[in-house]
C-alpha cells in the first residue's frame, strides 16, 4: 500500500509542469495592465525602420518614377541578369505564359485561363515598371509573386521579358544587311 501511495505521488508530481503554451505572455493587441497605455504591443519608435523594410529606392522597389511606371531599370542589364531572368522566368512564369511568352503555357493547355501574349502591341508598349508591378502585385487572374521572388529577380524577369519581346518582334531594319537579303528571299533559317 505504501508503495502504491509513493507511486501515485510520483505521478502527481510528474504531471505538475508548465509547458511553453501555458506560460504567461501577452498576445498582440490585447489589453495589458503592465503599461500605462494598456496596450501589450509597443508602438514603433519614431524614425526607425524594421530590418529589410527600408525601401529608399522607389524605382527599385515599386517600378515607378514618382507615380508613373518607369521604362528604365534600376539594375544594370547585362548577360548575367538576362540569364538569371531566363531561369526565374522558366520557373515562375512559363507555366502560364509559355517559354516564348505567348500565353500558351502548360497550365493553360490544361484548362486555366490564358494570359495575354507579351507580343501584343499593348504589352510591347508598356514600360518595364508595368511588368515589375504586375509581378509584385498580380494582375487579373495572375497572383502576386512578391513573397516568392526577390526584388532583383523580379527585375531580371522583366529584362528577360523585354528580350523575349525583342526576339519575337525584330524590326527588319535591325537585321544585318546580309541576313536581311535572305529574309526578303524567304530562305532564312531560324
């Protein structure tokens, strides 16, 4: 009997513990008697910015110059940026927009609503900031990708979209003279 009482007492002592979820704590926006203003969350100190939240370069973070979409890039456009843009485009954009940006991606072939082709005149005329904004905030049925794609990668994608637009809509005057003659004959190979 004595052993049974000792064993029961041990079990009761083991059960007396406090888990983290049971500890005293303040929940955000709940009333608190600790502070004079009765708020549990403290207001942000004036003049401070949270880590990673300083968006001083408006063009880089919004794609706008003032309130207008900019047609300039806040990052240098070079081969490395275009390669990065191609890689990110293939991961995030090609399922809907297709590899050439014609709006014929794999999910569209499976019944999803097709996006507009990047090669229509309306989109070729849009400034680069327009595409950055669409990636950042979504457009129509397209969701926003701000959480998935870092800012510089969004600009890389925009640069690659511009390269796609140029590759599919080259003016004849921009083609070298020797190749232009072949194009006019209709014998040029892609």
